C-alpha cells in the first residue's frame, strides 16, 4: 500500500514542475552564494536553475566570487549555457562568498556574522535566512534553525530545498508526520528531487514505517545514486528491522562512497560489536573517533563493545572519557554502573545509577535498577524508596513489584511484601514470581498456600532443582507439624 501511495503521488503531480517554473523567481547571485553557504548540493542547484531560470551573467568578477563561494565546475558550466532571464547585474556580494568559504571551513560564527550584517539591509531575503538556518542546524541549534528556515519559507515558498530542510528539522525533533508533509511539499514542486525523497524516507523512518522508508530511499538513489548519506540511513532502517547483514552491507557501501562519514563508521562498529565481531567493531569505532574525536556517542559505542568482551576496565575508561567530554550526556551512566557491578564495585555503581536517576527522574526502569543495586548492597530502606518510586512510575512492571516485594520481605514488612508478590504474579506468572510468593507465605505461616505456589513454580520450571527441593522440604515440615 505504501509503495502505491508513492506511485499515485507521481501521477498527480507529474506535471507540476512546469507551473512551478512559471511562478518562481529566477535565481540571482545572492541566491547562489547563500545556498552554497548552506551546502545545497550541486544536483539541487542545477535543477533549481533549470526550473526557475537565472539572472546571473557569468562575467569574470561574478565567476571569481562564485568559485570563492564553492561553486562546482558543473554549476558554472550550466550558468554559461543558460540565457539570463531579463535584465541582469554583475552584483555578487563578495562578503557572502566569504561567508560561504567560512561555512565550508565550519567557522559558522564568522559566516553567521556576515549574513546577519547583510540581513540588516535586506531583512526579508529568504536565501540569507536559509543560510542562517543551515549555520544553526550544523551547530545543533535546531529551534533557531527552524525559525530561520521558516522565515526563508515565508519569503520564498517556491524553493523546494527549504521544505527539505524543514523536513530534516522535524525529523530531528521526532515529528515524523510534519517531516513527511514538508518532503511531500518539496516533491509537489519537483518530482525529481532526490533530496525530497530522502527527507520523505526519514519522516517514514521516524514513524517506524520501514517499508515506506525503504521505498522512498530507493527513489532517492534512482535520482542520486552516489549519495553516501542515503546508504547510511538505509543501513539504520535495515538495522532497526533486524536485518543486520543487510545493514552492514549498506553501511559499508556508504563508507566506500565517503570514507570520512563518521556516523557510518560508528554505527557499523556498534553493529559489528552487537554481532560479536568485536575486533572489527573496535576498528570501525576507532576510525570514527579519529574523524570526530569530540563525539561522545563514539565513546559510548566503544565502551559497549569492551563491556561485551568482558574488558570492564577499558569499558570504564571509555565511559569516563565520554563524561569528561560531555558531563551532561544523558546515556551511559546505567551501563557504567553495570561495568562496576561486574567487578563487584557497588559503591561507584550506586553513584552512577543515582546520576542516571537524576538525569531521568521519570524513568521507572532506572529507579528499579538503582533499587535492585541498593538491595544487593544491603541498603534496604533506600532500596524500598527507589522501588516504590519505580512501581508508582510503572505500575504494570512485574519486575518492579517483585523487587519491591523482596525488599519488603527482607525488612520483615510481610503483608506489604505479600501484596507486591501477588501483583508480580498477576502481571507475569513466572516460576520465579510464584516461588517468591511461596517464600513470603511461608514466612507468614501460611504453609498450605505456600505449597500450592511452590508446586506451580516447580511445574513452570521443572529443571530448577531448587524449587523441587524447597517443595519437598516444605512438605516434610508440614507432615512433621501434623503427625497422623
């Protein structure tokens, strides 16, 4: 059904680009330099010129500025061939070419300063707002990027790429529906826009519509077959579908096209580690680290592989590097706690889990993990407090009720423990939960009910000798207490 939707869309809007070309403004030199500063691919620039026409007369001074701004030979060749529409000027802002050069060097503060200066004299210039949106996007300022791209869209709604960029912002905000909507708007203007298909795919991916995402990515590759980002993102979809081999193939293809794409190295490394190809995974992650040494997620992925290998000290060192680089990083404290627990170092493990809870106070599983560890460390009062919080946050968690019951049993709060064990059994009638309920009932002197629960545990897990042994022991005690 999803692939049919794409076909129907094509039939409906297949002739739209011609009406779009009639109403859109021709491209001038400010447009080109601003879009170059915002890293619009040559493919999109050349299509926009073909659809909208150009006001650029490629004189030597203009060509110099465009080259300084990063214009490709393909773009310049097209400008030589295209007859300018109407009157042209040689105005090509040298400062904007400088901003584009700064952007390529990732000096976004300098580029932003130049563009802000230009906007003072031309506050409604959509291309300049578009460039500012990109500078903010690259620095992770997604709210500011949204504002600038929205201003660009208000001034120049007929530029397909602004809809693509807004789609990306929505995708980053986990708003798949709006991401799909903006991508479809871009496609309504240019049905051959490869980037719009890519954004459409990301929107579907955000909505976990994996089949539709793969269909849209395939359309993107049909129009731009050498795009490494598309192969990387297809790899993410395949990974999340559980197709590890396909994901690894797609990620390797992405890296063939762009060996410097650190997210692909990092994702590939983590996936290889998950498949227990530890050395290959570590090698890929070290490549990612060399390309992006300040990216904390790489350290997190490396730490995960070292933990899986049983190299706990190395895993701990990676986690420490992660939190040194980014103290506010919201992942990894629970994993670091597990590494300490593997070494039976409870005190630092508890400290890490407390940090995890502070960062995510509404997470029932993290409160439960802390409660479990406090139980193991014989800190019953604190454990019961955390486990009560876990139950309040996630009342349908059988594990939280079970561990809370365990803490209450150890604290000799038997009626309260009994209520928790009964709830655990109701939610998840496992052998372990029936056995815990039986133990509580025994402590309360309710031997017949305890025996019934013990027998259920033995039936559910007949291989567990402990259950059988306790069942027989309880039966002997009951016979001894009631001699015939």
